[in-house]
C-alpha cells in the first residue's frame, strides 16, 4: 500500500496549506495511506556538527518517515518572497539523508500570487535530488478564501485538482 507523506510549511493553526493537504488525505484513493508530518515546529535549527553523531530524536524520526514514504507532498506559504523558514530548516536536515534522493515529490501552492517560494522550493529540492512530479504539482486558488479541509474536498474544482495531482503522483510512484 503506497504511503504519501504530507508536509505543510506553515505553522499556523488555520493554514490554507495544511487544509489543502488534509483535503488531499480525505480524497486519497482506496489503498493509499496519507500521513501528515507534524513535527516541523519541533526540529532544532540545522547544525551540520550534529549530523556526525547521534541525530536529535526529531530529526531521526523525520528521516525515518521520509524513508518509509513512497512519495512526499509539500505545501508551503510564501513569506518575504521566499519559502517558510521552518520548511527550509527541515529540508536542510534532509540534505545529507540517504532516504531522500530520487523520492517523488509533489508541490501544492495555495496562493495564485506566490511568485518566489515555489521556484525556491523547486531549486532546493532539485539540488537535493528529489524527483519533482510536475503533473502532480498544482496551484489551488485559495488566496482570500478561508476553507476547511472538508470544504476544499467538497468543492468540485478544487477536489478535481487534488485528485488529478494524487493520481499523477501515484503514477510516478508506479502504483497507479
């Protein structure tokens, strides 16, 4: 059974990025398990000196989850013309991880106005040897809308985009 790991780059309680990922989980096809990574705010600041010994527990758990996942879906807000700092910190911890290279990754953007973060995220992930699945990477027009995961899943246009993205990601994994 394929496992999708979702990662929201937002720490906000009412985040449209998190809601989009929760909607994706609600819409996942039978046989696909979706697990949400929920320790982004617990990761220590990246320090390469800590990679040579025992990793901090939160980092070890993160790398373990990445290793278990068949694919990753990331949704990140844009802050100050860039990706969220907490997400960049998490990615820094994965640069040296053997579990990450060639992992299929889908990117979900929830703002039509995000100009810089999606490109920066792609650049960093490509540098890390991720396999970005373009057909699974989408922009959901959620800017200015406060929708819950259930409301996103119930919206025909939004749910159609999420289903298509999930299908393309499963195809990239070889599970379609």
